[in-house]
């Protein structure tokens, strides 16, 4: 057998020849180009979102004044005569978000504290998958649950006066709150586990109880991450569509009562957008204008959340 | 001679860190607090259990062959089935996988192996990815409607749905793939490069094979998220009255979440039952996918 | 062509070679009784290093390194921790390129070429100059695939089975694994894994083998096996070894470079080459007091 190397050999069998490369490795360059392109797809997505939102929104505001949009109290864009006050949608979004957040933040935070500070490994192993399952259930299923079980249940047990209507914001808010618990819990738990054990040990060694350590040492140390979790939870609540579309109904006017039907920005986009709207029509632009507002609000909240996460990562990692 | 009790030293030490030895000491506030914490978790679990049981019970009467053998029918609910939606879901899942997985994995390779973190565009990509992960899903529908359906002229077809959903779950694939790639130890890279392999050879022959379990798990989770989405597809004309299975990339279509949504909105009771049954089918599919993901993770995950 | 010959016996030097015994106070190093004789011939220089400095960003990790590495010899680099030995070693196969912010000043010539020239292909460099790492790092593949990996990625022509066998024989591992080539490389013991790493390195037929503390993670028996192997490998390859173990350097090497760390006025540590000479000189009659202090154990 003779092994022939690609280059001329010296007596010892080691190939010689210049180390210089006659031509660059083109294959490697092509690969790098393809990989960079793939990574840029995500940038293109954002560009695409912005690009699709801007022209119709601009066209919308050429016809509808900012004043009417942001302060008008009647939302009836598909009616004749149309009115374009977005306040009803904002109020609906706000009320339902607040209810959801009132559920999700305490429960999510407490669940996170339990998993991070109290739970034994076996308990963790049982509960964490549960949270993951909760997070994986499609929102349309939550919506169904809100309409078909939670609303009748609330109506049945309501102690005083008229209970909730068939479509109401309360059921939607409550169910949405549970849906968001995994989001809040997992991010808060990440933040808490990043807190070094030595901080806890110092407190325990001084004779603190676990409750004190959790509330006075761990939570403050992980605060920016926990706040980030809250902000992310709020953002999810604002952007959620199916639960509110199914369970909260449509109302064209400003309504602060969660026992009544209420309409959110997302519900409007879903309902108006699922019909067949000609591009040139103004209704099309209305949908995009509301979507632009929604995107702007969640974008700001997401940016805040990301910055907060960065803060706690910098400190501990 | 004074005993500890005389001096006032507590006869039992305070609880210190995690003790597997016994229950919490008798401190009512502590126990109350722990109870509240546990209750938070339990509420979530109870909710989950109630939801699953309710769906099963409500949908039981219609959990039969009609569900996958028949197409939808508004006028005759007893004949209605979800075959178009089931096939549509499968088609959408496969198309989304074809688009999303290569792009996501390649992007992850770039970000982990090639990107110079000091360059501004790479930091922009990172930041952008984090932001995209939190954009409401209905905004992706807007993107799909405005750009893919209208500008690209692909209309409200199944390929538009696949592209839109791919963009939606792309961050999930990228994050999971990055973690899997990052977990491969540097000594493997060093060993390969020291033998005269190029960077791409190292990635292709050593790093990717070692990262496959993590990537596969992440991909399956991304796809299960994609097939549960309804909001973006509402804007993309997932026309609910579809009485045929998809036959081409540009065909009309529907998917299970949309079919469920449509049935929920009907007034007749039979459609509510149908909706519950279809939910059960959807959840079963998701359960299957997630079990496969977990199996892969447990069986093949390398411990470095 | 006459070669200058320095013959010495690696063994108990104070008896057989009185000229090598130090004539000043300081004691000599007991090198143990190994009794191998190696002729240290003046072969051609494979590497010529001129005033090499290595920077990580602005931090000068190593400075002022000038030495040469001769063909088919074993050159050792010794010194206390943090003096830059591994850093210099990694320059020889351009593995430092992988560290962001790393750069070199000064020159390394590989035969006649500037190793850091602008159009030098680092990938080819690494094929010709192989490396064995401190902690054995076999790939999570079969033994066969571990050894075959190098020839495959370098598209070497020839019978792969024979190349694998030849490499495993050369690494003194063939007899132990010939019946289980398809089993995972990770199933071997530590010493066997390191010999597997040596096998896969020589499978690509390099000229030079760099060894970065190859035995520090191994037990004494495995260490001895690899030291024996090194003597055989030096017949065909040029070896540069970094080691913490002075006795090992004395046992195996022909020439030794002693590095130390010095602290400058700002309190920053920099590594520096102190002395480079025949091993017999370094361990018998070093020229620099710092060398003598180190090898006699006064510090380090």
C-alpha cells in the first residue's frame, strides 16, 4: 500500500509545499453568506411589519384626525356614518388586561417563589411540566373555556344583582390571567435562580426564616428580572386575541364594566380583518391603524422588559 | 446552675435552610405564606385539570369517526366533520417546518459560531430576535396580509399561512438551536480545528450532529406552537367553510384552531359539542408532539 | 556535512558526565535513572521564533520569546503557572487565532515561511502542525471515526482502514482497540483516550506535534506510557511539549525553554522566556539564576 499525500514529500514523509493558499476557500465564504442571510431574515421580519403598517396608517390619519382617534368615544368604523374614536377599544383592552394581570402577577410570582425557594426537586419536577403544558395550550381553547364554562359558572354563583352578561370582560380577563401565569412564573423564576446562593446563605446564617429570605433577600435581588416578567405578562395580555374575541364580545362604546361585553384592539382587528376587505377601502386602513397602535404599545413594553432582563443578567452572570 | 430555659435561649433552633428532615417549625406566618405559595401553583393545576376534563366531557358525544371522515356542514351539524381542518393542519405544519427549520437552524449557527458580537449588526439581530418573540401574534397576521398576501401576490393561500407562521415561530427555533449548539464543549471544536478541519467542516461534522437532539426538541415545540395559532390566520383568509382538503400550495385551506373558532361562534348547541371534540383532537395532536420532543430530549441528550 | 554532536545520557548525570555537574552552589537535579541515550544532533530548524510577543487586546501576555525548534527533536517549555508557555505553544499552530482580540508581534518562521503572513492558510497550518490537548478530547464518535476524521476532512487519498491502523499502531494503541474499533472513543480510559487523540493527530501525517501538558490529567502509569511513546514519535515527528512537570521535561526532551512571569511597574504580569538551551544545560548548569532557582525548587 502506498499512501500518496497530495503534496510532495520529504524523506520523513511529511508533505512539503507552501502554506500559502493559491485561492481563498470559496466554499467557506459561500457558507458564511448563507448563514448571515438566514440570520437577517429576522431583521426582514421586523422591517416587513413596520413596512406593512406605515402606509395604511398614514393614509388613515390623513382622513381621521388624531384628536378624533384618540379622544373619540365611539368606535363604529364599519358603520355609516362611521366614527373613529379608539377609546372604547383602549378601555376594553385596559380593563381586561388589568383583570388578567391581577390574576397573573400574584399567582405567577408566588408560583415562582415556591419553585425557586421552597420546592424540593421532586415537587419541581412535577410542577414545572404543568406550567409548560399550561403555556402550550392554544389560546382558542382558553377562549372556549371562558365562554362555555367560566361565564355560566360566574353567572350561576353571582351573589348580588345581575351577574355577568353572556359576553363579558371578567371571564375573559380571568382566563387570560391563568394563561399568562407561566410567562410570568418562568421569567421570574429565572431571575430568582440567578441570585447567588451565597446571598441566601448569609441571611440564613443570621437566623432568617425562609419567608424572610425569599421576600427580603431574593426578590429584591432579582427585582429587575421580576419586573421584566411582569412587563412581559402585561404585554402578552394586551396582545392576546382569541380569548377576548370569543368571550368578550363586541361593544361600540366606552364601557368600564367588566360584567358587560367589551371590545379590545385585538378583537377588532380579528373581526374586521377576517372579513374580505378590499385593499382600497378605508376599512382596510382602519384595521392597520389600530394594529399600528397595538404594535407601538407592545413594542415599548417589550423594549422595557428586555432592558430589565439585561440589567439583572449583567449583575449576576 | 441555670438551664437554657432560665436564660431565655429558645429551646428549639430556628429553622435554617432547606430541611428534608421534617415539616416546617411551628411558625404560623411561615406556614401561611408557604400555603399561599403552594395554592398559587395548585390553582394553575386545578384550572388545567378542569379545562381538560371539561373539554373531554363536553366533546365526548362527537368524538367519533365523523370528526375526521366528514367535512364541515353548517346546515347539517350532525354530519359535520373536521377533515378539511385536520388535513389543513398537517399540511400547514409540514410546510411551516420546511420553511422555518432550515432558516432558524442556519441563523442559529450564524449567531453562535460566526457572528462577531462586537459588530453592530449582530447585536441588532440579537435584540431584534428578542423583540420579535414578544410581538402579538395577530401583528404577524398583519404582516402576512400586507406583505405576503398582497405584495407578493400569494393571496390568502396555504403557502401564505405557512410563511407567516414560520416567521412567527422562528424565534423559538433559533433560541432552542442556539442553546443546543452552545452546549457542545469548546474542546470538541478545538480538537477538530487542530486537525486541519475548516470551520464549516467542524460545524457540519461535529457540532451539528452533537446538537441535533436539542434542535429537534426545539423544532417540535415550535411547530406545536404554530399549529395552535388562530389569530394570524384569521386575517389570512383561513376560510372556515372549506369542504375540501388542500391540493396545492396556493389552495384555500382551514386549520383546526380556525374550525374550532368558527364552530364556537355558531349558536346551535351541536356546534359547541363539535368544537369541544375538535379541541380534544387538537390537544391530542399537541400532546403527541410534545411527548415525542420530551422523549428525544431524554433519550438522546448528551451529557457533557 | 558535519553535525555538531552533543551526546549525553539522560540518567544520573552527576556520575557519568561530570562536566555537566554544576560547579556552583545550588545543587543539581536528580533526574532519575532512565538510561536512555539520545543523540542531540543539530538538525534543521523547523520553527524560528524571533522576539515573539502575544497580546490579548492590549494585554501583553508573553514577551520577548526567541528560540528555535529543530527537526525530530523534543523541545520542552517549562515554567510556573501563568508565564505564557501554553500561549506560545498555541502560536505554532495558530490556535490563538480563535481567541477574539489575540494577536502576535514578532515573527515565527516555519521553515522559510512567516507563519503569520497575510496569505497563509491557517487550516493547512493546523494539518501540518498537530496538537494534543491537556484534557483528552476524543470526539463522541467511534474509535475508528475519531482517527479517520482527520484524513476525511483533509481529503487524504489512500486506504482509510490502513491509515487508521497505521496511526493507532504509531500511538501504541492498536493492540488494545483493534477488536473494538466501532465502540465509542469515550469508553476508553483516560490514558487510552489521550493515545487516541495522539493517533488521530498523526493520522493526518503532520510534521510537528504540539503537546499541551498531555499527561497532567493522567495517572503515573498512563503518563509513563505516553512518555515512552514520545521517544518513538520523535523519530518521525518534531515535538514541542509544554509541561508543569520538570522531571518529565528532563526525561523526555532534548532542548528546554524556561519561561517565567514577571510583574511590571503597574503590577501587571507578563510572561517571558528566560533561557533556552539543551536540556542537559538547563538542568545541569543553567546560565540564568532564575532558571536555577526554579529547577532546584527554590520557587515555582
